[in-house]
């Protein structure tokens, strides 16, 4: 910290420095008793200045004005024995931080005055920084921000609001009233009944000054007491652009899922050709299992691009299409489906679709159906848990051991959905079930 001590009397400079050093032992003190020394010190800067009022080469108020002109943030404290009460009042009004009478009993006040002045400087700088940040946010944020009177007349708005309303200059905004532009009686009523909580995320239609309507999201609240004006602060978010962006995203997502589905269908067709060309039953069965896995993935993507919800899949609806496709593929298979709607997150849909395929394959391996027997597929909810199970209604146990590859794949898929796999055998009929949390 750099302290200017301006006084013709070296004893007074010594007393001032000694007192301030109690509070700031590491401070650098610059003693000034001439115009030349003062000019040089100003050029090097300072954090605080202590000056006498009566100087042989100038006066304390002239010193203050020169410091204020060169170093606006440098507080000046008058330490004098010649300043009358009237001049002291004038000095404080001019911006002097404080004045201390040269008196041994009042010396401790000098230390406190320096501390207080520096604290005020820090607070002013912080306020300026905060105001600059807020102004930068106000000017550059893409949401329309406004200040208006309680009756809705605009007082100020940021560039985003001007652009939204099609205005070239901020002065044009002052001629507009938000409530007049609001083509919504519920919004006007909410405004008139607005309490301290204000209006939150209300969708309204705004009449544009140049004509036409635009759907926006309105937020508004009364100004706080600290803001010292009886007005309203608020924001307007243009939903038209957001909805256009969402629509473009939906088109893109639909196209992606459609292309993935079509690509999987092409691969499935190639696998089917390989099955028909295969000469060994083991090869045909391996390719058939591969085709079933590809088909399960293709059905998931089909559900995604045919749906308008690209964040989840109705697993119950998927199972219905899965059962239908599997019956077409396996002429020796009879299925009975019991399921209802169940939304699962998109990131879990593929794993659940493949798990359904592997569970069905596992059950077919371990079950010999009697004539007229069917494999039952059921999906139900138990609170926040979904239970997906398969069992035969007529038949007997088949192979005791499952295909190792199928089991490894099934266990990995179950882990992906944070689920639990249950294999059991009741009344000589195998059962397989998967329980998993619903969109945790």
C-alpha cells in the first residue's frame, strides 16, 4: 500500500506516519513538502493521501482536486489544525473522505479514518465491477430483459428485447406498453394481481409493433425496496425460435433413427440370404439368432422414428411388435402377450430390446412345448420397478444348460439397465424374468 503524507511540518508528518503504521506496518510512505515532490508522487500513484490544509506552496483543497483528477480512487484525508468548521463542511461536500484535527488525543482517529476510507474504496470498486458485470449481462444475454412501470410502460430494455420486438432504437421502446402488446386476458389479470412472487413462466402471445403475433414466455416481479423505484423487472423469452429449433431437432432425430432402422433392415436382409444359402443346420441356427438380434434393434429404432418422443420408448408397444415379428420369423413359435404401456429412457431401450430377444431364446432352449402350448410374455409394474417375465403354459423342461454366449450377453444387458435376472423352474416349466427400475 502506498501512502502520500503531505505536510510542510516534518514532526506532523512523523506523527501521521507513526499512527498509520500501527495499522499498516508494510505500507510505503511518501513524504511530500513541495510541488516538485507532489508532482512526482502523483505520477507514481497512491492508495491513500493524508494532507494538511495550509501549505506553503499550495493548499489542501487544491491538493485534493489534483489527486482526484489523477487518481479518482485515491481517498484524501485532511489532517490539519487550521481548518474551520465551515471549510470542513465544504471539504466533506467536495469529496474529502474525512478530516482530523491535529491533536495528540485525536491521532487514533487518523488510523481509523484511513481504514474506513480504504474500505469505502474497495466497496466502490466492487460495486463498479458488479455493475459492469450486470450491464454486460443485460446487454449480451439472448433473453429479452426489461424494466417497466407498474402499468406496463417500458422504461428500459436490452438489445435482445429490441430485436425481438423489431425495434431499431431504445427510444422506440419507451412509447410501448407491455400490457397493450399482450394479447392475453389471463396475462393482464395475472399482472394486475401480481404479488411479491410475480409472474413465472407464463406463456403469452405478444402483438408485434410491426404486426403479427409471437408466442413468448413471460417472467416479471415487482422491484425490491433496495432498487428504490416502484416498477417491474422482467424477462421475455421468444418461444417461436425455441419451437423452431425443437422442430428442426425432431426432424434430424427422426431422420437419424430412420436411417439406422433402414441400415439394420439391409443387414437383416443380407443375413436372411446367408441363412438360405447355408448348408449346415448349425450355421443356419447361428445366423438365425444373429438375425433376431438385429431385428430387435431395428424394432427399437422403428419405434423411435415413428414416435414424436425422442427421449423414451414405450416398451410395452415394442413387445407387441417384437412378438408379431418373431411369429413371422419362427413358424414353430406360439406367443401370448400381456403388457401395458411402459416408458423407458432412450439410453436403456436398446439394451431392453436385446434382453427381450435373449430371454425368449433362452426360454426356447430350455422348454419343450406340448401341442397347443405357448410361450407367455408379461410386463407389469410393481411401484417403481418393472417386471418383465416369460414362461410356457404347456410343456416340459428341455436343455438344462443355456448357450454360454447367450447367457454372457444377457447378463451384460441386465447390468446395463441396473436390473436383476431371475431363472426358475416351477411345475417342471422353466421361467425367466427381468426386473429393473423405471427410469431412475
